[in-house]
């Protein structure tokens, strides 16, 4: 059932077993898992069923670090940011969960094995009909991986959700569940705890039209996204002056993204047929279970990352174009200082030497651009705080200080050089690295719109906001879902992992309610 919060009588009190704040990928996934149980669920959504500019403006804020699109990078209505999600899916690697001695503040309190059964379930939620992320034989009909030299670079695969628009796809599940009520246009103004700050007592709610009401849950899940989760905790400061879960000043810290560089290198191969089509395009493959859209990419091997003490990078190929011997000279004359125009003739000559010598003017190779995204080192100074400016609800807006470190730049440059070595050793391709040497990295060329790490998981409350069960340290009945949980960001898009973690949390909550466990020991 859906109820518009603007239509509630002033001062309404809603009592429920579970309140879920936010109806995006995580919130909807948890609610669906509880549909048809005896657990009453209030799903609280700031927006309506369609985009609304006034509601979207609640995301506006100020920037103190790297320039970043605070408002346009997410959507504030039913379905959340899945309403403009691109659908890229891949699980994190086992190494991503480990404590790495070369990555400060790394280490999850759970392992990849803990998430594996939930990744399988998350594939179904995201409408993906395969699990062939690492097995080239599953895609052999479309070509073979490039036999790159050495052990530093590997071919891996992304699988694509249609993409699933959670708000549209799963709206009937929420609407028809007898135990779920979704309150639209309903904003959490504050999570109010008991006097000792150890348990959620109630939620102060408000609408942009001015209605105020209260939700009193036995258990509460905060699932507003990687930035807003931290903001809501910081806003909830009537009892805990620094905000809920923030006795160790960790809330809002360690904000991470995936820095994207659109043209970090160019690749030249001697024969287009040496590069499987699925490297170059979104490729639809027919399966008995249904169509699967997939794409090959290049990632750094675990052996390389351990040996060199690096963090990950993923590279995807852009459309190719032929390189002609005559066009090289003319392009060099026209743009002698443009390293991206065409590859240097000496590099071209190396590629020529791998095949029979072509006649002058014949096609001698294919050039690819690439795009890449890289893992970012966790940094406590990269953080979300509250601005002095207020939104339409009278609440302090977000202040984001996203920072890139020299180590992030050095890591990306080294990984590009590793890819160049792998291509050079193969003998059928060459690479020109365009990403420059830098003493610092103060401006991002791009980003993934991936908000990570601001309420991170950790066994020790001095280093994180929630425990391995996603429960806020020091609070008995407040849980968090979403990418803000990530202690490290890995290299790949976060949505599949967000859904897997949400399904794991849903199981934990169901078990707690089924056991009749009081909220004080969830």
C-alpha cells in the first residue's frame, strides 16, 4: 500500500515493527524480502512515484574539495538512483574484503564467502541470467580473450542488468504486500534515540507541504544512499550532540568514489579480429535462461596487486577506428602536439612488424580508446559534514569534501603501465599511456556517481560506524544499508554488492523477528 505523507493528519503516530528509511535499491530489496511475513514494515520515501524538482533540491549542498555533482548524481523518488542506473554489475573480488597491509584502513568484517550466496540472489533481483563473470568459456561463441603477456592483467566480464528500475519493476510487490506501507513524500527530519542514545525511540517526519508526524519502530534501517546516510546520522543530534553512531567521529569520513579517466591511453592492435567483439561493445548473448548482455574488460590480477602493493583499476575499450599509413603523417602535421590524435609512427611501426608488411596506404592497424575507473585509498579527511546553509525543510544541507591523493594518481599510472607491458609482450598490440605524471591530483576528470564509505563497517567502533551485521555500534536497533557501508570501494560498480548486503541484512532481521528477539539484542 502507498500513502502520501502530505495527506496524513498533523501529529499522526505510526507504530511499526520495522521502518526502512529510503526506497532505493537497498530499501526496496529489504522490504521485498519481508513481504508476506508477519512483520509490519513502514517504507519511508522522501519523493513520490515520479521526479519532482522541489524534492530533488533537498540533495543540494556545498563543496569543499574536488568538484562533484551533488544533486545530479542521484535521484530522490521511489526507486532512488536505480531510476537512472546504467546496469553495470560485477561482484567484488575476495581480495577486496581483506585487510591489505599496503592499503590504510582496509579490511571488511565479512568475507567474499559470506556474501557469495547473496550475490547469487542479487543477480536474480537485478534480472541477470548468468553468473559468468570470470569464465571466458561461457562467452566463447563471441571470441577469445586476448592472450596478454605476463600475469599482471586479466580479462574479466561485466554482466548487465536491463537495467532494473526498482521503482517500476518492484512497485507491485510493495503495493500488494499486506504488511508493507510505503509513505511517499515523507522525509525523516531526525532519528530520535532514547535518553541514553542506545536505542531508536522514534522518527520525526515532515513533508515539504508542512505536515509533521511520527514513526515509532521496533527496528530501523537507514538506506538513503552513500551521502545521505551520513547526513541523516549527523542531523540526528538532539541527544547525541555529534550525531548518532558518531561517538568516535567516524560518521561522514572516508568518503570514496571511483575516479574515472576518459582517455588515459590509446591502444593499437594489428588486426581487429584479435580483439573479441565483446571487448568493444555491449554484447547480447542468447541463453536458455534468457538473454544476457555482457562485456569484457581488463583488470589487474590478484598476484600483481599483492606483489606490487597496488589497488585495482578496470579498463574498458571504446569504439575502434582503422589507422592508415598515409593518415598518420597528415595527422601528425595537423596536430603535432596532440598525443591523442593518432599513435606515434614508431609505435605504429612496431605494430606493423607483427604482420606482413602492407602496401602504402593500406590499413595497418586499429586504434582503441579506453575508459578506466580506479579504486581510491580510504582517507579520513575525505568526508561529509553539515553545511551552515538550510534546505526547504529547515535542515542543514550536505557539505562534501571529496579528496584525491597522490597515491591514487600513482596507483592508476602504474596500472596503466602494467597494461602496456602486457600488450607489448603479447606482440600484436601497443599502448600509448596518456595519463600524465602529476605531483598531486586536485581535479577529477570524471567519476562513477558511486558514493562509498561514509558509514563504514568495522569490528572496532573506533574505526567504523556499523558492525558485521550492519548494526550501528552502540545502538541496539539501528541498522544501515547501502554503499556507505563499504570500508574500501573495490574497482567495480557498487549496486550488485549493495543489493547482496541488503539481502543479507534482511535475513538477519527476519531471523531476529522470528526468534521474538527484543530490539535490545538484535
